[in-house]
C-alpha cells in the first residue's frame, strides 16, 4: 500500500515537472507569428482580398512549401533576393505595406494589406529568420521547436527516472 502511494507521488511529481517544461517551451512560441502563418497559408483571408502568400512563396526554415514564382522567404528579414532589409523589421513592414518590387507591387497595390496583416506577416518572417541557420546554405533543418520538444521529452523522462529512484531509496 505504502509502495503504491510512493509510486503515485513519484508519477505525479514527474508529470507535473514534465508539463512545466513543455509549458515553458510552448510559451516561447510567438502567437503573432502563428497568426501570420494563417494569413500566409490562406487559412485566414486578407481583408482586401489579396492572394495567399503561399501560392508564390515557401518558407523552408519553417517547413512551409508553396509556389516558386517568388523566392523562399526564410532569410528575407536579413537580405532577400530582391530586397535588403538588413534585419530591420520596420523596413520589412514598409515593404509589405507598399512593395517596391514589380510583381509584389502589381499584386498588392490593387489589394493592400492592412497594418494588422502586415504586423502578423512581419512577425512570421522574423520568426522564420530566427529559425534559419546562419550562412548561405539552403539546407534547412527541422524547426527549432521540434528539437526543443524532443529535449523536453527526454528531460521529462530523466526526471521521471530520478524521482522514481529517489522515492524507492527513501522508503526502501
Ligand atoms: C503572385 C505571386 C506572389 C504572391 C501572391 C506574393 N508574392 Fe511576394 N514576391 C513575388 C515575387 C515574384 C517576388 C520577387 C520580387 C518581385 O518581382 O516583386 C516577391 C518578393 C517578395 C519579397 C521580397 C523577397 C526577396 O527575396 O527580396 C517578400 C518579403 C515577399 N514577396 C513577401 C510576400 C508576402 C508576405 C506575401 C503574402 C502577403 C507575398 N509575398 C505574396 C510573388 C508573390
């Protein structure tokens, strides 16, 4: 009976620790970037009726694959193929509000993005850039949160084992 009780305590301590770790990891995920992704994918329509970005762009750093009419946007915050924002989010937002390159201009001058849409998309591209590895390589690994999730799971397992051993040791 007492052993069972100790086991239950051990398990609940473990689950609690694990959920704390997972919650900590998830709270780091920017929710405005998530809103941006919904616009990008076309899950949420643009107010002025513009086409979903994914019809022409991919963001390989986030495993988002779309059309290839426009360049991959993983690192566009730093330096794009046609733009050079130098890591300045304000410049990226200005561009999205009224694009200066020919195709983008043609598409978005007829159906401009709202400032809310621009902010969400800029957060998405900022997040994508934070996930893109440095250097000119186009080889992108999995998004960092997958890695963090696996790390959290392993940490939870280790804590589980330690808690279990600790409880058994104390009670005998
Ligand atoms: C009809 C196809 C099309 C759609 C839809 C589209 N783009 Fe583009 N985009 C392009 C093309 C083509 C370029 C290359 C520059 C040019 O010709 O305008 C580009 C360039 C860009 C650039 C600069 C890239 C660089 O490397 O310099 C950004 C940033 C961008 N687009 C963001 C977006 C976002 C965000 C959306 C959705 C709101 C979007 N685009 C929707 C075709 C598109």
